[in-house]
């Protein structure tokens, strides 16, 4: 069931990226980068068995962040993608800070959430530090590599720049994140398995997102389509 659920989850998440982009345009992609980044940093605390190996659960949502930034890079340019990366970085810093402040409040006698919040967010600073370092380095590299390859290929071979930029960026991300977040938390065999599977599953999702990038190129977001249509009321007034 884990394997089928993981495949279905990946396809659902990648499909929803296109749906959100269709409905809300680049603003929706900015929102998805923030949303997926926060949720995947919670999901990454859960380890699961997939295809006979141990893996963290946040790989799907994090991989789709690369899809969002690649769509932004392809259709709106490097500055738009970098803006999304920095927005995600800032939001993750704020989330970590706010949750640490929330944990410092003395809970009421009737409170039942504090132990669960401490379990999730008490570990979050180290995970967030690893995620922040890995995210900023890998995403900035992804945006740079995407446009460098695009320039070298004169704008051709979208599949090549999408996959090459993402694969190398994912390798950077997985290595930095696992070392900072999990070093010393698990025995060496489990740590190495998490590192390798983290990269492997992100790689699989990165390759799977290629047709979604091509589909995104064919999508005209609703807000951009509305902006391109003439205001018939204004035309009638002019007459």
C-alpha cells in the first residue's frame, strides 16, 4: 500500500501544481512553493518503508517545489524564480521562529496539544536549519543551471534543462539536508540509506515532472487570459 500511495501522491501533487497554476498563475506558484516547503518539512520527520528501503516522507512535496520554480523560470524568467525561492526561504524562517515561540508558552491544565507540538516542532530547528541551507543552495543552483543550459541550447530541449538542473540540484539538496538534519540521529547504515533514498525518490519525481513542465507551457493562466481580453464595457463607453 505504501508504494501505491506514494505513486498516487506524487501524481496528485504534480497535477495540482498545474491546476493551481491554471487558476492563479504565477501567484499560485509562489503560494505553492511556500505551502509545499512548510508541509514537507513536517512530513520529512516521518520515515516509511518504500520498495524495501527506508525513506522520509517529504520527498514528493519537496520535489514539486522544483517543478514550480522551473515553470516560473521557463515562463517568467530567472528573477521570478529567484523571488519564489527567497519567499520560501523567508517563510520557513518565520515558521520556525513562530513555532519555537509558541512552544515557550506554558500550556493550560486542559491542554492536550503541547506534547504533540513538541514532538513535531521541538525537532524542527535542526530540520529547518538543514532545510534552509539545502533549500537555498540547491534552489539557487537549480535556477542558475536551468538558465545556463537554456542559453547554451538556444532555448531548445526543455526536457534537458529541466532534468539536468533538477538532478544536480537534488543531489546538493539531499546531501546538505541529511548531513545537517540527521547526522548523529540515526546509525550509519540507516543514515546512508536515508541519504540515498532521499535523492533517489526526489530524482524519480524530478524525471516524472517533465511532461508536467511541457503541459505548463501550454497553459494560459486564467488571470493572464482575462488581462489579455479587451474590456468590452470600456470599448462600448468609448463609442
